[in-house]
C-alpha cells in the first residue's frame, strides 16, 4: 500500500505530466480535446476519492458488525458480514478498474 509521501510524489508527477500534455494540446490548437481530457481525468480522480470513502465506510460497518455479533444471533450477523465482504470486494474491483483507467490516461499524456 502506498504511503502518504509516495502518493504526494505520484500526484506531483501526474500533475506535471498532465500540464505538459495540456500545453502540447494548446500548442496544437486542440483546446477542446484538452478540456475533454481534463474533465475525464477529473471525473476518474473524483470517483477514486468517492470509492475510497465507500471503502472506509464499509470497513467501519464491518467493525460495527463484529461488535454486534456478541449480542445478536450468529446467522444474522454472519449474513451481514458476508454482504459487507462482498461489497468490499466489489469496491476493490472498481478501485482497480479506476486505477487502470487513470494509468491509461496518464500513458496517453506521455
């Protein structure tokens, strides 16, 4: 997993690469494409942030369910834990796909 320092360095590198790409598009009188690329990149980055929040909330739910297991029938909490685990897997899959999309956008900018 990336540390905050690694994320900051990666963000700065991505930012520099995108700036260079935007300058190149501007030089080629491709302002419309530049704007579209930035909108798409911003959309993907926003989705990644939202997905991160969802993952954190699911982890919180899992912790709450673990506490609830002590006082509730096992079958109810087991089913809920299974559902939360499934949602976490789906969120992780979506996160991977968004990372792939972002990487593809970055490769395009190179």
